């Protein structure tokens, strides 16, 4: 029996871990079922046809990817868990600039509960606003196959019921995610996004297979799949990559015991910001597209939309990449404060060999963090524009191209690493071998 198969066998020998895995699987099945329950009054066939023809490579196509096709199905879970993510981002940003939220972040468990409560309130508000936008979009869209919402159904009753159902669907998914986090394995919110993205993978592979049947050389397809494997390996490498700074702690004698005198390390990640820079950059790059919709008959706007802000234009890709580099430094500065690290080290009697404690330590850590963030930000920028390049120049279908990079690939890799890390912790805690023969599997945090 191979080590990997033995490890999977050991997973189901541990009762608590086995129950957590089955519970998580059951919740994720509920999420997928909710992604196929159509909203009352919507012609799902017309909407699916509209999304298939115009959704890929657009804002709606990207959103539909994250919710596992629920948007194109006009499902009760059409908004997905994204309103919760948006609310979390807003609260986190407020924690960097608003003193009240900064105070909450330092209050321990009580502060965390209040932040969670505010995040839930924000989720309800954002869900309501997004649901209102979805209603307007559904009622105003008429395709060659007919109206998505028949005229006999459209109106105040349809709008009200749809907003309530979509908002309730997001709140229910938020609750399901919290249940996974508490009683299952892995981070529940992340796993819900993960399963939504992975659910589109078989369909994307089938589209590639259709290209082979249509005459594409099998060798070209094998090269494309090999490239995908190397890209995934690169994402794992950068996600796991750290620069370790040695920290020594002076010996302290308290009573009859001696504390300290050991060397530990501060792990500075190459990609401290994670997937957030791409999300921020995408949100801003969608603004021109939304503005352009208000001026459909302007030749100047049409030129900008076609030549400058078209999803597959070089101008769009360059601006997008530069914004990702900027937001990588921006979010890293929010997520990691060298001054706080230096102050904590000084209080605990720790110091970096050759560096004076206090301000000099903060400057030293900040200098290293700035240097290692540059290659990490450039890598993120390349990963972000890869789907467009593969779709435009590599002959890859738009759906399959999303798995070559961008937010989807980073989320899939990051969530998989986090979940495997938790599983490995349960195995090692009960004296079983983990997934790694040597070393330790690290998650994103």
C-alpha cells in the first residue's frame, strides 16, 4: 500500500475527523442543490441561453464562475457567498483606517464577535442591493428567445419576492459556511466558493474535448494540460513560499526556571496579500464597463470600450497588471505591520541578530517585506492575465482558461492547502503520518 493511500485510510480511522468530513460533504451537497433551484417567475431556459452566448469573459460570466453556475440557473443561491466576502473586505479595510474598528480588532474574543456581527449586517445590506440589481437586470433583458422574466410575471410582486429569496439564500449560505467552520473541516466560506468553482471544471474539460473532436491536434491539447500543471505547481510554490527571519530570545530566570534562550523565526510570505489584490483590481476594472452602459450610442465610448477597456485588449491587461502590483503592496501594508511585530518582539525580549530592537527592527523587517513582495506581486499580475492570454492566443475555451490563473486558480489552490493542513493536523495529533514525508504542510495563514 502506498503512503498516500495509507494516509487516506488513516483519515477514516479517526472518528472525529471522519464525522467532520461527512458533515462538510453533506453541507456542500446542500449548497450545490440550492444552485439548481430556479427562482419563481424566471424562464431559466432563456437565461441559460443568454448567459451561454454573452456571459463568458464578462462580469456576469466571472460572477457565475464563483457561484458555481447558480447565476446562469437563476437559482435561489444566485448571489452565492460573495456579499459576505464583500462585507468582510469592507470591515477589514475599516479596521485599517477607523479607530473604532481598530479597537475592536485588539479586544480579543469580544471584539471578534462584534466584528462578526457587523459583517453579517453588511452582508444583508449588500445582498439586498445586489438582489435589487439582479431584479432590474432580469426584468430589462430581452433575448431573441424571449424575455427572461415574462411580462405577465414582471412587476412589484416579482421584484419583492426575488429580493427576499436571494437575500435569504445568501444568509442561509453564510450560516452553512459557519457550520462547516465550527463542525466540519476547513474554512466553510472558502469551501463554498471552492466547490462552486470546481463544479464548473468538468464542463470546461468537456468543452476542450469537443475541440479535439472538432479537429484539434491531441498533442496541442496535451501541451496545454502540461502547461496547466506547471502553472498550478507555480501557484502552490508561491503560496507556500516564505522568507524566514531568525529571532533570538534572551534567557530569563523566573524563580527556579529558565525561559528563553531559543531561536525562532518570523515567516514572511512571498504572497502575504493572497487573492485580495486581484479582487480589488477586478472591482475597479469593472467600473468603466458599468459606466459605458449608460452611454451606448457614443462613438468615443465605443472606441474606449473596444480598444482600451475590452476584456481581451493589451491595454486592459497592462492596466490590470499594474493595479494588481499596486494593490499587493497596499493590502500587504494593511495585513502586516512591521512596527507591531517589532514592539511585540521587544516586549518578549526577542531580537534579530545584528539588528537593534525597536525602530531599527521594524525598518529591517519592512525592507525585507518590500523586497519579497515585488516578485510576489509580479507573479500575481501574470497569473491574473493568463486566462485572457490563453483564451485569446492559446485557443483555449473561455471557461477552461479561467483555471489557468486569475482569482479562481488562487482560491482553489489556497483553499485546498488550508483544508489539507487541517486534515494533517488531525492525523499528526493522533500520531498518524501526514501527507508530507518530511516538513509540514502550510496553509495560507
